[in-house]
């Protein structure tokens, strides 16, 4: 089960020029699956994936590897921005649909 | 992106969402189930219980009674400014129950719970709590709090929250001789026969079982069932604690909050 309440905490496990391995305390499949998908849509991303080491603990480990000299944290940032844009559009459309 | 309301009632809602991908709708589904808070009884002080049910069974039954929720007026206990274990007026609602069977056998219903806030009351007055025989008493004080579905199912604002791909049914009019076998076999009555032609009656009802394809005597099948990528039918059924559209809005808001939290922390690492 995911942890009750509390904020998300990011722990960096491994970081090189084009690799990033982070632990997202307090997150789960909800966020990681979405991030993985968006990261893989990015052409500069070579590899993206996540693992939940134990089903009862909510500390998924997200791994990103980029191509060339793009920083993985930049790619991650871009992915987050992309999803935020999508969710903004979604809430806008939802409001519009509910009004009619 | 395009959203269309297919069906909307007090408790249920069905949306047609076009132009989003599976992980996104799945995130909304998961958030609606596990992250959108709602009210439920969490602590019970039993003053007197001479019913046949043990205290913990009564407490468990009370917890599972859906309570109408006011998300704007109350805080989650862990985020409340009071920081108290017992809660304050902003994160806790007290409900009391006092019932004695004066004569005969009586059933105690959820409607007999007296709430300190007239807006936080059971969704239904007809949830049985226990039965009392003459002389038995049930007196208790219950504390309701906001909570999340991931911690206990009693805090789940939805009973059903699912999505499926939008079906796509193609009927090859040249090949089809309108024998009607596909109409007969369809368990959801998606198809109908009219004027010697097979027509689609209710497309969203299709479960993609593809029985109609197997039933078609033509080789290859004159009817083809597929689905549209990136188009979903999202059904949501509230337990009554919150209106369905509010649950949907909250699910999006929570997703945005999670993403912002993550983004802010990555920014810090960059420097």
C-alpha cells in the first residue's frame, strides 16, 4: 500500500552525465507509468523505466538514460511539463463538457 | 482533446474522452479510487453496547457508512493546522448515536446517527447498523475524518471507476446478407436489424467480446469489431459522498499536485 499522506520525496540513487536513477518516496504506478510513457515519447531519451521493489512499500525507482548530451533531469522535467499541459487541457475540456 | 458527457446522474457519470493516452486515463482512474479524499467514521467511543454485535464489529459497520463530504470545509487530518491526534473542528466531525429498544426488536439504522454538522450525514438513512432486542442499548460517539482510499476502502469516494477503449464496429455491407446471427448473439444488444440491414444501435455498450465476429457465417466475417486507440469511455459511479464531476476534477487536481511536487524537487537537484 502506498504511504498514508505526506509529501513526495525524491532521493537520487545514481547520477552520471546521461543517466539518472531516482527513488520517488510516496509515489506509485499512477505517476511512474505516466512518466515512463512520456519519457519514452521523447526522442532524446534512450531508456526509461521504473520498478517497484516491494508491492507494500511506495518507493518506486525511476531510471532514465538519455542520448547525446541531454541531461536526464532535463528530459524528466520536459516529461512533467508535457503531462501538466495535458492535464490542464483535460480540466478545461472537462469543464466545457460539463457545462453543456 | 475532446470530452463528451454520455450520461450523467446524481451519482454516476460516463464520459467519452478522445485524444489522451492510456497512462493518463489510468492515472485519473487510480487517483479517483485511491487519492481523492472523502469522509468516513474513523474512531468510535462506545459508551454502552449491549447488542449482540461486539464493539469492533459495530465500529467496522459504522466506518463503512458513506458520509456526505464537504471537501472545501474540512482538512485532511495530516495536513490540518491543529496537528492534534484527536483533531479539531476543521478536520473532524462528531456523530452520536443513542438508542434503546423499549419494546420488541428494533433495527438501528444509519439515519439515527446525529451529526454535529448537518452537511456531514450518511448518504442513506437506511443502512442497518445492528438489531436490538428489548432492553438492549447502543450508545456511542463516532468521529468522522477525511481520508484516502489507499488507506482504507471506506474512504473511497467511488464504487466503480473504470475505462475502456471506444469500440469500432465495421460492417461490410457487400459481404453481409443480414442473416441477423450477430444481432442475436450480442449480449449487450449493440446491433439491430432494420430494413434488411444490420445497424449499430448502441455503440458504447459494446464490450469488445467479438462474439458477433465468430457468429457471422461469412468467411471472412462481414462484421469486424475493433477499437480506437486514444479514445476511451470512462465510467465513474460515486458512492454518493461527492458528486461524480467533483471526483473527476479532484483526481486531475491531485495529479497536477503530484507532478508539481516532483518537478520542484528535481529543480533543486539541478543546481
